[in-house]
């Protein structure tokens, strides 16, 4: 995956690794409160590590956006659930 493959460069403010960590911490807090949770994210070692205590399913997602048309297509993402 390229440095922009996680869709951090489509807005003025990047969604950084620290933001990902904060999201995972919020996910864990909601889990402890008994909420049923599902989220999707990039299939990277970092993301898989953040959610290693949950059910992680790899799914193929179709990408229609890429500056290089030859690189558009299906990529793996993860769906993380606590149920």
C-alpha cells in the first residue's frame, strides 16, 4: 500500500497513526460500556494490532478512486466487530 492508500490525504488534515490509536481507544471504551460495534479500516499490521482483541474479518472492497487508473480495483480491508 502506498502512503496515501489509507485515505489520509483526501482532506486538509491527515488522519494519523495517533488518530487511529485514539479511535481504537474510544472503540474499547464503548465496548466496555456494552455497545455493539463494527468498523472498517485498512488492512495493515498496525490496524490489525490495534484491534487484535476483537473479531477481524478481511473483506475485498472496490476502490474507484486513485490518481493512477491502473491501480483502481479491489483491495483488502478489515471489518472489526465486538460481537
